[in-house]
C-alpha cells in the first residue's frame, strides 16, 4: 500500500513538473503563461505589399508570392527591408526564424526609426537579435531612443525560452501615446510607459519599419571579441506573417508636405489610430503576468540596474 501511495505521489509530481517546464537540449525551458493573441486582431500582408528592399538586393529572396522573405548575410553583404510608408503609432509584427549554428557577431534587427529624416534628433524602437558564442544561443535585446537621445542607451537583454532557429516566432512592437510594448509570441517582454519621467525622450515622430541582417562584429559580442566567422555563412533569416497597421504618413503632391492618413494628431477629434483607446492603453492582467514571468525568469540585463554605467540613473528608472 505504501508503495502504491509513493508511486501515485511521484506520478503527480511528474505531471505537475511537466506543466511548469519542458526539457530540451538547451536545458529546462519554462512554459510561458497564456496571454491574449494580439496578432490575431490585425491582418497579415505580403512583404511585397508592405516593404521594399533597402540594401543587399541579391541577398533578399521573396517567397510564396511575397508572403515570406529570406534576408541573408554573407561575406559580400548583409541585407534589409524598409516599409513603403512611415507610421505614427501602430502595431508592427513579423514572424522570424533565425540562422542556426555559430552566429557570433550576426545581428537581426526588427525595428522602427526615422534617422533618415531626422539624423540629429531621430526616434528609434528596436528589437535586436544577437548571435552569440556563449552557449551558441541567440540573445534578444530591446532598446529605445527618442528625439536623438542616443547618449543614453536603454538596452534590456533576455534569453529566449525557445530555440529561435527551429521555427518561426512572432516579434511585435505596439506603439501609441500610452506606452511602447515589445512582445514575443504575444507575451510582453518589455513595456515603456509614456510618463512625465520619459516624456522628453519618448518617440514622437513618424517612423519607418525595418528588418535587417548585418555584421556587428565590432560590438555585438563582448566588444567584438568574437567576430562573425564566415566559414559558417551564409546566415539566412526567414520572415513571415507581416502585420503593419498604423497611421501612415502619405506624401502629397508637394515634395515638402505630407499628410498623416488615418490618424488625427494633436486635435480633439477622436482618432482613427488602430491602437488607440482603452483596449491598448495598458496591459491586461494576463499580459502583466506574462511580462513579470519574462523579467523574473529570462531577463539578465537592464540599463536601470547598471550602476557602473550610470552614476546617476536615467529619470525613468526612478519613476514609480
């Protein structure tokens, strides 16, 4: 009888443990919490409809009538895409499958920027996936600049809870007047709340969406200690499930004028911003739980804890 009781308790423990984490070649990987699938709310479009080749045209390969695209880094060049329009606020998402193997120094960036228009006071919102030599594991870095505040790096880094080289995973930026939310597979990994402490450096001007792969040997791994090894090239990143929904900035007939389509900025008239309103003003209880899960189990660097770098912390780090 005691043996049967012990066996029953052991079985319960195994079942309970399997709900918390799974085991792979990368060790224990905790199962993420359930969250709302925000990416189901917006339509997917072909890359050929929403984006154009930015550089490295021979290394940009559109597939499935433009629904998917490979962007490639080899010894000759990297490659990249840029959105056909600029956007003020919106929801920007793509599913990405990263190169496998030894990828030290390789960076895949999915980000928004207006540096081409405002070189001295540009805004930027970044996902940067950093190829890494340690454990041969990709690292996710997020960052944000507003109004040219590049002297203050606002990086945060997390280890992913899955192998990003085995399948597609969704990387999403939600940007509105309330906050900027970085999401991975719909789980928030970071929230930048638009409050008084950060208001002066909060992105405020229309931006383009970019997807690029390039050689970041000089800084991406221990200050360039482990450069890209082109023996393992080409490095191929595959992208799909593109969603670009925002207030698009359309050029008028005059080369000096532009209009913001679908978004009424700085007026009292109700906005047509697709991520305006209470549904997108703050995180839900599920999303807060997901954010806390990522930050407690997977985040290993935050600029707000880097006292060696900042003797006086940026104002938002001290905001309640």
